[in-house]
C-alpha cells in the first residue's frame, strides 16, 4: 500500500468524498492498478459484512414474530430440565421396577384367573356329584304318590337283631 | 257284741286303707316307669330289608314324640301322644299330616296335595307301630317301601332319682340325607277342668272332671239350690287340644260345646260352642245370652283348667 490514494479509495466506496474529490480519485483508480485492487478488496469485504449483518437481522425478526404469535414463554416440552446424575439414576431404577412389577402382576393375574376357572369347574363338578349322591340317598326315591299309613303289628324278631346293629336280614 | 262290731269295723277300715296305700304305691311305681321308643327307618322289598336310620327316645311314661320327614317334594309331620293306660298297654294317639308338591297351576302357582289323619292305637309291649310315609309300594322290581317302625319298651329305672326324670334321645344311626328328624317332649296329659254357670253373678251350677289331652270329655253341670229352673240342665263337652310352655303359667288350647237337656223328651240341644286359649289356673269366661236359656237373667260360663294332681309332680 504505497499509493497515497489508498485511504481515499476506501472513503470513495463509503461515499464520504465530495464530488470533485471523487472524480479525481476515480481518474486515479483508472490508471493505478494498486488502487484498483484496493477497491476490489474493499468492495468484497463490504459485501461480506452486509451479508452477515442482514442474516442476523432476519433471524432476530423471525424470533420476534414467533414470540408475538406463540407467546413470550417457550413451550414446556421444549424446556430442558437439568437433573443431578444420582436422581436421574434413581428415577431410571424406579421406572424399570414399575415396568417389571406391571409385567409380573399381569402374568400372575392371568395365572390366578386360570386357577379360578379350574376351581369353578371343579366345584361345579363336585356340586353335580353331590346332587347326584343326594338324589341317590334321598328318601324321595320311595315316593310314588301313595297315602301315608299307620298300623300296629306284632313285633318281628328282626327288630331284636336291629338292636344289635344288623343292617340287613 | 259291741266290741265285736267295733273290731270288725276297724279291721275293714284297716284293710281298705291298706288297699288304698297299695294302689297309691303302685300308681307311684307306674309314674316312675320309663318307656323307650326305638324308631327305625328301613327300606324293604319282598326279599331284603335295610336299616337306614335308628333313633331311641327314652323318658317317663307319658313321653310324647314327633317324627318328621321332609324331602324336596314331600313333608310328613307325625305326632304321637302316648299314655300308659295299663301296666302292659300303651294308648297312642297319632296325627299324620302330609303335604306333597303336586305341580303348577295355569297361573304358575304351586299346587300341593294335603292329607290329615288321626289314629288311636292301643298297643301292647309285644307290638310295634309301623308307619309308611309314602304308603305301600308293591309289585314290580325295585319297588321298595320305606317303613318307620316304632317299638316301645317299658322298664323300671334303677338309676338315681335325678336322672330318672331325664328325657333322652340317642341317634344310634343317623340318616345321611338328614330327611328324618325326631323330637320328644313331656307335657301334661291330664287336666282338672272346672265349669261353673252363673246367673246374675250367682253360681247356679257346677261340674268338675278330669280331661285327657285331645279327648272330648263330658262335664255335667249339676244345678245347686239357687237354680230355680231345674229343667235347664246343662252339660259341657270339653277338649284340651294344645299345650304351650310359657312362664309364669303354661297355656292350653281348649274347645267346648254346651248342651241343654230337655227333661220331657231326654233330648239335648247345643246352645253354645267355641274355642280359646286358657292360662293354666286362670278363669276363662263366656257370656251365655238370654235367648239360649230363655230367661231374663244374665248367664255366664266359667272354665278353670289346671294340670291334674298326678301331673303336677312330673
């Protein structure tokens, strides 16, 4: 940067020179290769700054719009909660325990239901058997619709044998 | 001569008193006699007999019992009122009430077939009672009959006086289905009944008699001197048909019919009948209206029922 017009080139790009000065600098840049390169560098640099500035502005505007439409607070599901590692581990164990308990209890319930069904079937069978036995031993098997009778009779010797526990004769 | 007469009189009196003492002693001995009833339910056909259940009741002479049988469709209530009427004779009044399910009416209501029988049996101790709850089933194979045999035995209790009054039921062989039940109890069977007729509050006739349980007994109401119209001879026919234990006094169910005798033609007209519940030892009063006795007076009939003296010691 040996040219004394280098600083003026920067001012020209920024539009900070008077019309006369700008005309004379432009005439110089047209002849000075160093200044031409300088102008190019300035313009490129300026473009980069403009691009980065316009991206940040756009992002800020978008955020402002989102805050306006949704609300100032961010949603709960988007929030992060920081937990100490031991608490997180305990919670993890609890969750695993609950899952195991749920699975075991479901299996047990299923087992119990099966046992209950078996017992019900068994008790029904027993009831039927009992009813059959009752029907067999019930005195109603002698009932053929006859009228009750009563009479006195000479004592039979079988009565004496019954006293001694004889069931049949 | 006089001495001889006095001696003869004393001898006669002594003999009579001895007979009396002897009778009272034998009566006491009868009272202390115990009766055992063996109740056996058995199934029988022409070739085989099988005992199903066996129960023994033991108590003082005069012990009553019930035999109940209940199946799903049939019910029998057999009651036995027992009296020792002679040293070797039992008088047993039995009532058989049966109820059998018959079916359903068109309106789907249950229908029952009911039957009631009364029997009086004079039984020696070499006899037994046979009760056929379902009647006789004869003919055909497998036609078995259910028999309930009741066998009485009389015996003198040699154990202590305290235990001799005790009523015992032993179930020697229970029926597996539990369809036959036996109950035993000792209630008074003899009652002293006094009947009095009052006219305007004055006694004009009275009669007393011993009444046996569930047997109608006639009580002649003998008119006294206050009775002006001796033609109005009244007779009461009285029954004690129910006995209920209660405190302080037991209850009895009574039934009565009052007859008026006509001397001219020896006929009797029933002028009043009724029934009620009497407390033992208390008066039971009924009004006899004037039309029945064709008089202007206000007539009243009073009954008083007590357990007979022979029953009060038991």
